[in-house]
C-alpha cells in the first residue's frame, strides 16, 4: 500500500506541477493581451 500511495503522490505531482506552470503562463499571457 505504501508503494502505491507514494506512486500516486509522485504521479499527482508530476501532472499537477507542469499543469499549474502552464496555467500561470496562460493567465499572464491573457492579462498582457488585455
């Protein structure tokens, strides 16, 4: 179970970090265009 939980956390971070980074860039781009 511990391995599965750690793997789930690793995947969640691996997906959420780049996604949040792209969202921040998108928001900045929209703010500048307006």
